[in-house]
C-alpha cells in the first residue's frame, strides 16, 4: 500500500550511486545503511582527512561487527566495505543519483553544502537532508533546482529504528518525492510524509519531553529521581540516556529551532546550553554512572 501522500512510484528515478556529505557519526551510520540495503557504491565526503577516515572506519568497523555476529558472510562483508569509500572532493558525486547531507545543524551551512553540490551533480540527482529540525523549503530556496530537495530524517541508532520522516518542501516535485519513498522502502524503513514544520513531528514531541525532564531537574528534582519517576512511561530508554544518544548539541539545536517557532511552549534551557558548553556528551559517563560535573551544572542551575 502506498504511504499517505506518496506520489505514484512509477515516477521514482533509479538510485545506483549515493553520496553522503559529512563523515560524523550520523553520516557514517547512513553510509552503512545505504550500502547494506541498496548494495550500491556510497561515497562519504568531508573537508577533513581525519574525520573522513574516522567515518569510513566506523562504517567498516560496524561491518566487522556484523561479520562477528554471523549476520553477513565474509564475502559480503568485503563487498560492503568496498562499496563504502571516502573522498575529500565532491567530484566523486558527479554520477550520484541521491546525495544526503548530515552536516552541522545550521541553515547557512546546509545551504552552502547544497549550493556546492549543485556544481557537481546532475539536475535530476535528489538532494536529501537529514536535518532534525530546519525548514526544507528554506534550505532549497537559493538553489537552481529546488524541486529535487527532500527531507529524509532518520533516528538514532539508524540501523535499528524503523522510522523515516520524509519531508516535502514547497517546491519539491513528485519525481524527487517518489524517489525518496522508493529509497526509503529499499532501506527497509517505514516512511511517513510529514509537513515541513519546525522539528517535523518526532523531535517536536521528543524535545518537549526532554525539556520537561530537564526543567524538573532544574527545579531541584535529582536526576536519578526524575529518571525513576519517568520509568513507568515505558520509554525504550530513560530520558537522559536518550539525550546522550541524540547528543546534547543536537538537542540544543532542536530546542532553539522550536523556541524560535513556539516560544511559549519551548522555553530555552540554560542548563542544556551549559551542558553543551561544557563539552560533555551527556549526564552519564560511558559506564552509565552519573557524571558529577554535570550533576553540578544542573544543581547550580
Ligand atoms: N548503534 C547500532 N546498533 C545499536 C546501537 C547503536 N548505538 N544500540 C543498540 N544497537 C543494536 C544492538 O546491537 C542490537 O542489535 P542486535 O539485535 O543485532 O544484536 C539491537 O540494537 C538491540 O539492542 P539491545 O538489545 O542492546 O538494546 P535494547 O533492546 O535496549 O534497544 C535501542 C536499544 C534500540 C537503542 C532502544 O533502547 C531504543 O529504541 N531507544 C530509543 C531510541 C530513540 O528514541 N531514538 C530516537 C532519538 S531522536 C533522533 O535520533 C532524531 C534526531 O534528529 C535527534
């Protein structure tokens, strides 16, 4: 059955090569997923050789883990690794049909990336953004071919969570949207078409929840008590663990976008901002004990 709002699938264009802009954790998870499910060459690109090597290394390391678990054969592992490569220049995207960006969550940065991409890819190549909260219409607005831009928003961990939010910008055409849905299907994701609204749907709900629990802690409830109180809500993981998975910096970006759009409902969180400024990756350390310095930030707030 065709997902609600999806155009006729006969309009979808073939995807035989994929580009991923950025080589951070999200980008390398995406490279792995595209290679595994589409079995086509996937090129990661970044400005920095170290980041690029790290991104490709992460994807290759995850393939080794799949091999260790017996999920892929040694032959397939080698094939998948060969499919995922890195390039410091976007020339590698010349023959790509689908390029997804997962760079820093700032409108001007993403607009610049798309503008540069237009010099390298064909006008039919779909340009997808994995933005968590920014407007797809605005991101496409300065392009020669805004009709091929779509939102393609994944959830962490990308390999595990089935949902994909697909976003149609004001100028996105049916062919690009149909290609996005067809690609989502090949990726074995469950795609939903959501409106191009601040933070779309999932992050709007999630950030409201995280903001409320941060506020409860700001108001004096200790972190461990707030987590125990939230446990009966049946979330797949405790809220502050989830914040660590999402990353405090991303949570803050989404919080800021939502604050801009709905200031009454999404107050800015000073403590979230302080947490990001501290450079800490969350309230828990890798061994899942509370980080006393972060507890101090919240207690001081
Ligand atoms: N990366 C890759 N794979 C992972 C992983 C990770 N970080 N964490 C867990 N997995 C895999 C495990 O390897 C395991 O795979 P296997 O069955 O092949 O061995 C499988 O997931 C299940 O893991 P576990 O049995 O260890 O753990 P759980 O059953 O507790 O599930 C979870 C872990 C899937 C992460 C679950 O806790 C969950 O769904 N958490 C909520 C995550 C969530 O809400 N994400 C959305 C965040 S919002 C977002 O990303 C949007 C962005 O814009 C901010």
